[in-house]
């Protein structure tokens, strides 16, 4: 009986010890948890404080950077605007210079055009002198102008063209200038013998061939209408078989024309 009680008491002591041990362990665990929570809370507060500080510093840095960037950007923009204004002013100056040159050229062109118009008006105001050619000798025209037809040549014994008119006249008959002008040449033509050429206004020339003499004039001399220039002969090789006569031509703009169209007896 006593032995049973003793064993029961021993069992109760063991249970109590276990409870105390478990309680101690629980207290230790709880202390560890509390300490851990405290340390975690402190660490979290420190991180929050550091984060806040860093955020504040970052904000200040950003403000500084933004301020610096803004100031730099403003400075660059100001410089760019100033450079653009300078370039624009330079471009405007160049454009003004170009416009001045263009205006000057235009004014000069207008002046030149006005001068040309004035010269043209003066030329148009001057009347073109109508030339009226006189028969260089009195006589019969026995061989006509034949540029587009053929006539028979007694000397050449063939049909040929004839670029002037032949005026029958005695040998040594005085030949007169058909119109006023300048003696262009005095020459011995291989076909038409001794020949005098007079140059007139309006691109006219007169030709006097088959002459005997040209003693009245010299080359370059100015002659009046009707002024003696030579005498009728028989020196034209191409017309040697014909009677004495004056071979007479009128040239207009370098081409032989029919003298009958311009002669005024």
C-alpha cells in the first residue's frame, strides 16, 4: 500500500518536472521571439529611417540635378537662340546684299534698254534716203539684164547670162557717176576690162566696165552724182566682138539686180 502511494507520488513529481521544464522552454522560446521581434523592429525602423534619408537625399540630388540641367538647358537654349538670331541676321544681310545687286543690275538693264530704245528711235527717225540712179552715159541699151535667162554672146559664141546692161556709146565718151558715193576700187577685170566700182548708201554699189580710161578719179575719193569718172572703151575680153559700149551693173546687198528697176532718166 505504501509502496503504491510512493510510486504515485514519484509519478506526480515527474509530471511536475516536465511541466516546469516545458514552461521554461516555452518561456525561453517566447523570450527569443520577443527579442527577435524587437531586433527586427529596430532593424526595420533603421531601414525605414535610412530609406527616408536616402529618399530625401535623392530628392535633393534630383532637385539639384534638375536645377543644373534646367540651368544648362536654359543656357544652351539661350546660346542656340542667340546663334540662330545671328545666323538669321547674317542671312538677312546677305539677302539684302543680293537684292541690292539684283536691283542695281535691273536698274542698269533698264537704263541700257532705255538707251537702246532711244538709239532705235533716233535711227527710225532718220529717213532712209531713196536713191535714184542716173544713166551713166547717154545711149541705147542694146543688151538687157539676164540673170534668169540666156542671151547669145557674139564674143563667146554661146548662150550665157548677163549680169548688167550694155549701153551703146562711142569710144572716149565720158562716163558719169550714176549716184553720189565713194570710189571703192579701180581694177582691170579679166572678163570686163577696166572697171570702176562706186559704193553708195543703203548697201548699193554701181559697176562701170569696158572703160578706156579712169583718169578722173582715184580710189577712196568721194564723187557726186553726174561727176565724170572715166571714158567708154573696148577693153572687156568677154565682149570684145561688140561695138563700143559701157557695161553697167547695180549691186544691192551683194547681189546683182536689174539696173532698169533703179535708173531714172
